[in-house]
C-alpha cells in the first residue's frame, strides 16, 4: 500500500490508467460476451448461460507514452534504462491504463425472431494521465527550467469500481439487424482528478518550486482511517464487505446501440457504440480542493524514482502531505464512461471461414483509434479459431488469437490481443488483453448448410 501511495504522491508532487480495446472478441459472434461490444450479434445457439466464477475473466494493460525498447539498452547481459531518451517518445498527454472485468451471470435466450439477454458483471479500471513536462522536470532537474512555467494540466486520474446490470435485445428485419442494451450501474468506489489548471515555476535563487493550481481530487466509497489513509483492513471484515458490495448509493446508467446490414449472402457491415453513460457518486465522498499559489517541496522524488536512487517512503509521503493546505469538503460528483465505437465488415469466404475488417475507437480524454484485420475458421462443430493483426497504441505488431472449444453444452474460450510480441520481447509492450471463460449453450438455430452457388 505504501508503494501505491508513493506512486500517487510522487506524481501529484509535480504540481503542489479508459482505453479498453478488444479486437479479437468481436469476431466470435457465438460467444455471449461479444454482445457487450456489438449488440447486433446473433449466435447460433438459442440459450446461453454464464455462471459466477467461470463465465468470463478479462484483464488488460496499456501504456502509450513510449515503447520500452526505444529507451533501454543492453550491454554485458545488463539492461540499462535511459530516462533522457524517453522524453523524445512522449507526447503532451500520456496514459497508463489497467482494467479487469469479471462476469458474474448472464442468460441469453432466443424467442422467435428476438434475442433477449440479461447480464451482471463487475468492472475495475484505472486511467492515469501524465504530461511530458512532468517527466522533463524529473529527468533534467530544476536548473534547466529556472524562470520557466511548466504546464501540468494534462495530469489526471480516473479509478473506479462498479457493477453493471444490463438488459439487451436484438432482432432481424429483412437484411437489417438492430440491437441495443440498457444498463444500470452500481458505483462502489471512485478516485477522480481532472485539473482545470496546474502550473509549476522554478525560483532562480533557491530552486524553490511554486505552483499555481485550480484542481480538485474527488473520492467516493473508499474506506479511510482517522488520518484519511486507505483502510484496506475493512475488506477482511465479512459484514462490512457484504454491505459494501450490495449498496446502491452511487447510481448510474449506460446505453449501447448497434445496427448490421447484410449486403449479400457473403458480406455484412456493422456499426455499434457502447458505454454511453455515467455514474453519480454521492456515498462517503471526501474531496480536496487545491487552489492558488503556494511553495511546494518534494518534486525531486520522481527523479530519484526514475534513476533508481533510494527513496525513503515514509518521509516522502510526509513531505507530500505537508505541502497542501487543502480545503476538504463533501459533495457529490459525476464521472462519465469511455464510449467505444466499432465499424466492421465481414466477408464469408467459405461455409465456416470468415474474413473481418474493423475500425475501433475509444474516447478517454482523447480519441484512441485502432485498425484490425482478422480471419476465423470453424473446424467441425467443436472448434473455432481466430487470428487477427492490428495497429493499436503506437505499434503495428499486434497479433491476436482466439480459441473456442465446445465439448457438449460447455463453450470454453480463450482470447488474447497482442499476446505474441510481449512474450517474445517484453520491451515492445504497449498493450495486452486476455479473456478466458466458460458458457453453457443449448439448442441450435438452423442455418443454411451451403453458400449459394455463383
């Protein structure tokens, strides 16, 4: 916990990670979880059931500030990190992102020409945004910036834990398929920072840091001790944990819509948008406002961290906290989800072979696009394989792989994006996601056995 607090403290000391991208899953229409991304998918089974603990587990990590192998070097079996080389890779705003989803339950059923489904999943995400000026100060030190004003306005944090209860429908009309879902969101915990203004100046005499700010750090649903530190011990209290997971004091809602058009017997075009929504946080809010001009100490700790020098965690935290004369207040606030967009085209090469092309985008303070090309191949009735190649998060060597096996009523699947490159060379890592799960599927919708002869 101290290391986590240190990371936050060092980052914030400069002024006093939601880019989810699943690019292989949309090719697996028969996996229920693809409905969260494309509400128009119509699987071949009439019933799909997901049970707690086995339905789906999804994890993801992204960093887009720099590609590690561009800032490291190897000599005599030793790897060296060069902070100064990192600055040439950074943009004005850079992001670290972590995400994890757990499917708790779903039921999908087809009645005549309609698909209906209900699902529950728990979602965890962390978006941390950092500016290039912050890293420049840490790398070069104070002397290079005497008399200058550094802009840290891109600094930000959005961490949230919430549950989603969703109801969806899809139907086909002539060559069109229309689908959508509405979700009730149950906010559990949140930490949110998006400054209006953060500027740091360096005094030319004693190199003192003076920072001008208009920023508010919001928090909700986080158990705290008397001295306002996170109280992780409460999570081992069964009674408190049960109350925490079942309360509905931070309500929210989201919407997803999609449409597909079947151009001919082989070609289908689809468009969908998801996660159009918000959460209103009002439970156990503790907010801190930092406004005006004030001296600031402790910014050198980030440079020590980058160069691998020893850091006294306790003293650094105390220095960090002593800098602020905060205005503490309790007030409800609202955070918005990160909308996602999919535009895809699918061409059926053979009876169980499909070629897909898709454009993907997500808005998380800025727009992050991705392009992918993939192919799926069915082998008998028990196996489905998928392979994708994507340009995403500054790299083009993103290979994705999907496997679905169906022994009896069990639909077992494993899907990963950009799995190969990080395993071969971890220093090329910018993004990775992995999904694993088991669904129960029953019944089969009758489909045409062969493609029409042309």
